[in-house]
C-alpha cells in the first residue's frame, strides 16, 4: 500500500492558469537582455524566455505567456494579490523573501552577484581602491546594506547617497554626483550599455555579494511550483544533452539514447503527475531552446555578459537539473 502513491491533485493556481489559458508573468518594466520590448513591441530577454518555457510546458504553446511589467516595489504585491502567476524577474533569493512574504522560491536559475560600476577617469581597477569613495544607491535597500557590510569587512570608508528610483541613481552617477554605483551584475551591465559612452565606465571584477536569482510563486500550490521548476530544468537538461531549438525535432525522430527518449516523452509520460502530454519538455526546447540559447540571446548578446557560473555542471558551472525519471 505504501508503494502506491496517488497522482497529485492540482492546486488553485495550477487550475486557475489552466482555466485562463495563459501564464501571467511579472517581469521588469524594461531591462535590456532580461525583459524589454523590441522595436515591434515584442518582449524579449532571459526572464521573458523563462515565462515562455513555463507556457510551453503547460499549454504546448510558448505564446501563451503574458508579460506584466512590475517595478521593484510592486513585484511581490503583484504575485501575492494574484495579479500574476509567477515572478520571473531580476530578484535575489533571500531567506526573508522565502519565509516572510507568503511566496515560494521554486528554482534558482541565474547566478550572479552585486558588483560595482565606476567612472574610467578614476583609474580604478579593483574595488579595494574605493576607500573614501561615494556611492549612489537605492534608499533602504539590500544593495545599500550589502555595501555597508562589505565596507566594514574590507575596512574601507565609503559614503552612500540614497535615491528613490534606479533612473535617478543612473542620472546622478552619469552627472558625476558619485564615484560609483552598485547593483547586481545584470543591472550594472545594462547601466553601462545604456550610457552615452559605455567605454567611459568600468565594471570592476570583484563581487560585493553573491546573488542567485530564480522563479517565485505563491505558497499553497505545490503542483504549480513543481511545474515552474521543471520547466527551467527542461532548459538546463536540454543543454546538457546537446538538444537545441534547431536539432531537437530531428533528434527526437532518430535517437536511440534511452535518457533522451525519456526526456522527450517517447518512452514515458514524465508529465503524468500534472496531466500534461508526454512531449511537454520537447515543446519547451522546440519553442524556446535550451538554457545556453536563452542566455546567449539575452544577457550574453545584449549585455555582453560572460556565462560564468551559469554553465552546466559538466562545464564547471552551477546548473544541474534533477533526474528525469
């Protein structure tokens, strides 16, 4: 009796998403390489593709993803209130956010850290040279607190000028009101790319603080949380197996590899627990690609970011899917 587990019952969010016929995702209001509309108004970027992967898994159609722009201040409220079904946006994964907001972190999918951007004219090549520097930073933010902790640890003096919004920080920095700004490396890469002359700015190599990002959903629906997790794992596993958006259909038709056949739903229905078709992971790869493709056409191409830790574990990175069995 103990070995006969019943299929999981879908929760309220899972059922609501199915009824609505779309996945509503909270993204940023516009961050190059991560979530930003192009000249035709089509949203593109890493966070957008994460949402599209979930839609491809759920509906077999990546186009069933609806992107809802949110600010740093409104992103959690949008998820808590039910306005969106998941949060796929540059958001650090912290203990407080996992335990105090009524939200569940389903999977980390982007490993970065808080860095420092400075003016080239300062002739600084290391964060250790910032003793006495002035930083523009978000008022009462994790960024500001991390900076203070880092300065104490390094035994250097810094002065922080607080601002209410990222655009005012960027404007003040460009106007020379501060020597440096600090944020996650994604935002800093975007700040540099958007500057009038990116060559005038230097992104220092050291990280002030680690910062993993990931997908968040509301508490109370384990099945929905699991589906979002495995949609990301599908991107990661596809890259490990050498499956791409261009070759996955051909490989599916010809492969004899039992692991690939299982992953693509040819020998088992790995979506049974959610009532999904056997080939849901195939649709994720066919319509969105693998993790490497998502990264390369987003922060890689647009922001010039190196993959670093965002490589498969087989290449010394942090990306590892759970087992597809």
